């Protein structure tokens, strides 16, 4: 996939252009969603504060949506489960 190669090479704007030109945004695939999130993250990181905040938050949402899918491995899953459990009183 050319858009992925461009993203890996640091050509974020061209990767985003190719992603959109090939209408990849309408594909419900884990790898395509990860590429969309990567491009969004790279675009956010290319900006300076405070213009970076909103795009960075959007990139985080895209990554979070991938890891929230059932059956998707996420190294953050144990931490997320631990936060979801109520704290137990020690005694």
C-alpha cells in the first residue's frame, strides 16, 4: 500500500492525499484504520503547540477506536481493565 510506505517515509501530507484519493476512509478494516490513525498522529506531531492539541486528540480517538474493537490485541488492555475495576479497600 503506497499510503503506508509514504507514511513510514515521513511524507505525511502525500500519504494523507493518497489515502483520501483511494477512498480508504470508507473501508472498515483494522489495518486501514491504523493507517488513518497513524497519518492523523503524524500530522498532529508536525504542528507546534497549541495548534497540535485538537489534531492530537483526534488521532488519539482514532487509535482508541481501533483498540476498543472486540478481538483486537492492545498492549494497553490490562491497564484499561484495571482502571475500569473499582478500587478494593485494604484492611
